[in-house]
DNA sequence: CCTCCTGAGTTCGCTGGATGAACTGTGCTC
DNA sequence: GAGCACAGTTCATCCAGCGAACTCAGGAGG
C-alpha cells in the first residue's frame, strides 16, 4: 500500500473546509434523529404521532427536527383530513428530501454488512420492477463502474468566481 | 403521486426498528465530528494534530471520536516515526472504514446539489483512470439502473432464525 | 545534564442541546 | 358540554460538546 497515494493530492493542501458539502449536509441533517425521521418518511410515515411512536424520540426534539426539516425544504407540511377526524397536517418528503435517499441507503448498506449478525439484515431494498436486491454503485460519466474508494480521485476546486478554469 | 404507494408496504406495519441498520450505523458514526474525521481520513489525513488543525474540533472530542472509531475497527492506530522525531502513531482507515466511502459520497453529492451556490462545488470526485466525474447510482442485481427512490421497494424481514424464507 | 519545544493527549468548568414528564389547546364524538 | 386523541409546548434535569489550561514523553540544543 503506497502511502503517497492519497497524500500528495489533498491531505496537506488546505482546501476550504468551511465550504465542504459533507459538513454542509451534516449541518442540515446531521443532528440526532434527523436521518431517522427521514428513514421513516421514506417508509411512508407522515404523521407526528406515528413518528413519535415509531422512533421513541422526545416530542420536543421531534417537533424541532420536523420544523428544521420543513424549514430546509426537505419535508413539507400538508394539511389533510382523515374521515371522522379534524383537520391535521402531515409531513411529506419534497424532492430535496427524496434526494437524501442515497445517503440512507449507504448508511443502511454499511450497517447491513457490519452490524447485522449472520447476515440477518432487518430490511431489504428491492427493485420494484424486477424484485432483485438493489445496491449503490459508483459510476463515472464515461460509464465505468468503479470498484471502490481507491478508484476515486478527490479534486479540490478553488472558489474562483467569474472564471471557469 | 399515489399516497398508497409506500403506505401499504411498511409504514403501519411495525417492523423492528431497534435492529435498523440506519440507526445502527448512526450509533457508530452518527456523533458530531465522526463523519468529518472520516472525510479527512479519506483525503489522506492521518495524524492527530492534522485532524485537529483541519477540523477545528476540540481535542477532547477528537480524542474520543478517534478512540471510538478505532474501537469499532473503522480506523486503526499505526505506529510510525518521522525523521528526526520520536515515534508517534497515526490513524488509518481499515476496510470497514473504507466501506463508509459511499456514505460520504452521498452526503457530499446532496450538499453539492442543494447547498453550493451557482454550482460552485468545493470539491469534485473524479475517476482516477479516466478523469470523468463520478456519482452514486442505484442498481439492482439484474443489472437495471434505478431512476430514484421511487423504484425501490423496502421489504422488512422478520428475524426468523433457522429458516431462509 | 538541564531546559525548551512540540505532538498528543487529559482535566476542568461552562454552556447548550437532549430527555422524559407534565401541561396546553383544539376540534370531533358521544 | 364532557371526554378523548392528536399535536404540540413548557419545564427541570442531565449529558455531550466546547475552549482553555494542564500533563506527559521524547528530541534538540546549549
């Protein structure tokens, strides 16, 4: 294993960490419960009481997380009325929220691999059309499928506005 | 948009949330700074002082996160000796840690799309061989490329040991 | 040998966020 | 109009994160 492999590229060169998209995304959904709320949202949960029952999170925290996610445009509050009940509102994923799906899939895949005992995973994701298991894969714009992180070259871009190098 | 789309599948049926791989993974790397430590590790950072300088995290927190990640087998402590310095140790990704790469890529991709202004992303990932941009994609075992979360069917599996349904 | 310096932590007091329980408010059913 | 269920809000407590100060180990330099 060649230690200069990554090192020469970005390790010492201090690119602007404050603009990092990983940090930015974590600032939005990195708080405790946020991603679990989204997991449930992807599974079809929409109502406050259901989130609360299923997650077991404190109501105050849940209120805060839902509000934050709505504020960021990841969920939206939609009024609805169940028969025989008063009007309430439910929380639904927006496109911005739906685009967090790969993040949850990635977290789930890692947990399935390293935390499940005997390969006994609690849930599978299957292709709705053909029923086969789905998984994430890294591909490049030329169509090559990458075999792993080793094939990826991180390239910092200086924030030079007004010119497209 | 059909609201019964997901609902009929898993929303009300209470599968066992306590074994959820998303929650499990977040329990391991979901604390503040953990994923940012890993981001830097993927960029080649290995030494305590470099993590500290680059992340700006409090030393105590950083010590705790690094220790936790080592305990979970995501990083490993490797002794090394720089010329003219005493022996120290550095933190390197294990395979288990490298397998968290897709999670970081997913987080980064979302941030690039929704948080970067003018498409001015701070860093790009390129295929080391051909230089093209890389991105995550959902594929199924039959080789179909899924167009999005809508094509995915979550299937809870009961923890029935001893029988492969 | 003694002192200074640096890397790698540990300790400490403070503050802010998380927690569970209790409380509020609203509209429907009975 | 009393009771109930949903959807929060308020409150006291507690823990985790924070920055600063302190500790420890081993070279370098005199």
